[in-house]
């Protein structure tokens, strides 16, 4: 049984790496790896807790939206993406039951990040005249996806530091991975990823000085950011911001053109939307809304918006407060300005941090307490709440 468990964890580590480094391949083999991992670890004991049941109900609703979709084929493809993500999510939560297994999957994710960063660097060298920080789209991976996935990787590094050994070799490996990922983020040109890194550093810094994770502050800031974007209050201010940026596009790479269209589309079909991802076929740019609320609202209505937010909250609430909060901080900008709601790396990361509560860890404080040391009462308990 132990051998089968080990094989299952290895399969999920490969799944995590593919979700970052080869998302196109992940869509083909990811669900197969997840199901194989389940079959190796007594699937008859699959836990139908509130979170797993919620994921199944949400995905069932996404699939059902095909019945009223204004773009059935687009909605079908989107629904299959959610089904694949749900299979991986549930498999991870079923198989990963120990700190060692969790760290193995986290290492898989980090390996995928380094692999992706190396691919971006290789492409930047091979493209004549391509400046550092330019937009680089790899086969099967657009620049935004790369940046968002790499941003999540920094939260994974925090998880690995907090839950494992802290030798100089480990720190050197994490530093090398972080350096490669910083180069990758720069090459991707995804400005939301830079915001995410600032948010993660702020989360760690404020936690350090307050000696507790600032959960309410994080939730408040993220909620306000969503309200400002969804309502359109900050559109004019964002135009000014974009004009002063190094990679100015005149409208946040089209977002300031998409968001007003998405608001109008959602208001016309407020309750259940027009079918998952159907907005892509309803606007002249043939692009997603690039905002979690607007994308879910246009496709799934307010029912889908509430459902997804409830699932994300419940998943992070199951994890360790410090680690899950760090992942939320590192992912928030991706959801506010990106097309990230059904991304393989996003769901793998959410599943990974939803199980981070299996280990009692410390958060960094002014007392310089070593993470993972159990000598003093831990600040973040084994199963804290967000």
C-alpha cells in the first residue's frame, strides 16, 4: 500500500509540474494522472466533505449552463476544462494526507515554474531583438498564463520553507528557483504578476510585525479591488496608470475596452448568465472578460459568482492561515485582471493550499522563531480558519 501511495504522489507531482510548464499537455493527460492516483489509493474511501461536494455541484452547474448557452461549443470546451480541474482538485485532496506528500506536490509545481522560466529565457534569446521584459508567448502558453503561474510559485516557495528543513542547501535551491522565476515573470511582461509579488511580500512583512496573519486586511483589500474594477469606478484612473507604465497599451492591454462590454452583457443576463465562457463569442475582441467576477457573471450569472467565491473561501479556510493567505495574496491580481478562473495551475495551487493545514507551522515574527519549530505555542495552528 505504501508503494502505491508513493506512486500516486509522484503522479500528482508530475501533474502539478505540467499544470505550470505544459498546460496544453496537462489538459490531455492531467485528468488521466489524477484518476490513476485516485485508483492507487483506495478510491472507495473518497471523502465527500463540504468542499468536494461543493466543487462537484459547481462543476455540474457549469456543465448545465451549456443548455442555455449562446455559444454552445465554446461553453462545452470551457465546461470540460472545469471538469478536468475538478478531477485534479479532488484527487489531490484525497491522495495528499501527509506533509511529505504535500511537499512532493509543491516541489512538482516549483519544478514546473523553473522549467517554464527556462523556456521563456530560451525563447527570449532565440528571438532576435526581443527585449528583456517583452511579451513572449510559448506554444500552448500565453504570456499572462506564464506570469500568473509563476506568481503562485513564490507562494509555493513560502510553503516549502515553512514546512520542511531549513539547511543552507535548501535555501540555496529556493533562492535559485526564485531567481529563475523572477526572470520568467519579467520576460512574461504580466504586470499583474509583479503586483502579486508585492502583495505576497506585504503579507509576509505585515505578518512578521503583527505576529499574526492580517486576514481581514487581505480580504478587505481584495474585495475593494474587485468592487472598484467590476463597478468601473477606477477605469479612468487605470487609463492614467497604464499611460505611465513601461509597457503602455492605452487600455491595460484591452481590458478597459472589455470590462464595459462585460458589465453590459452580465446585466442583461444577471442571474444565470449566457453559458460558461460565452462572453468570448459575444464581444468583438473574442476574448474573456479578464476579471473573475465579470467572467463568471457573464457566463454563469450571480449564481456562478457566489458559487465560485464560496468554494475558494472554503478551500483556503481549510488550509493553514499563513500559507493559504500567502497564496491568496500571490493570486489575487491574477483573478482581478486575468482569465484565470479555470486555469490548471490555479486549481492545482488552490487544492495544494487547501490541504496546507495538515502541518502545524510558525509564521515569521520579530522573535526570529524558526518555522516549523514546536517548542513554543504555534501562532498558526494545524487547522486554522481564514
